[in-house]
């Protein structure tokens, strides 16, 4: 028996982009019947939203696409997450800087940008907190998660 690939999606507050990525990826994995191959979660680099649910517009965007996110509560990434997860997938470069500060470095090269998996190396997932454009964020997250799943699953 093999251990599942453990993926942690990371954004600033863990109420918009990273939970959207978490639940989109969980849905993609479920639809492909790969639940036993992946463990997926999300976290924040800040403490600003700790304990809060998914931001209502992000929740609505997930629901529009038939994806539930009930029960999610924002949590902050910890140094221990670096050992616990195989991949730490950030939404933007600022998240990477903050994740590196939290973990104390990335000697195993686990910390990446989501859109690197969508052949959009260096691009950042649109931040709807500032833009209000949850459609653009949705498109970025779906592109990144599809590319990631293809790479990890060997599709």
C-alpha cells in the first residue's frame, strides 16, 4: 500500500483562493475516483481570518459549480506542515515568501505556484479579495488544478 500524495494549497487568508483550490481539486479527484491517492487541504500565511468560513462570494462560486465547502474554517500554515505535506502550492509569489518565512526554507523544493502546473510559469492566481472577479479566479484555479492532477496522475 502506498501513501497518498499530500497537497496543501496556500493563500493569504484561507477564505478565498486556497479553499477554492482545495475544494476544486477534491472534486476533480473524486470525479476520477482517485480519493485514495490524494489528501488535500488548505491554509493561510496570515492570522487575519483564522476560524472564518469560506468568503461568501467564493462559497457562491463553488456552489455555482456544484462544489460544497461547508465546514471549512481558515487556519494558518505551520512549520510542521512542511514535513506533513508533499506539495505546498501557493497562489502568488507573496504567499511563497510568507510560506518560506513560516517553514524556514524549502530544502526539498515542495513550495510551488499553482499556475506553474498550467504551463503559465510565474503567473499568479487572480486575487478576488481586491478585484471582486471570482470568475477570473475560478478559471485560474481550474487551469492550475487540472494541470497539477494531470502531472501527478500521469495523465
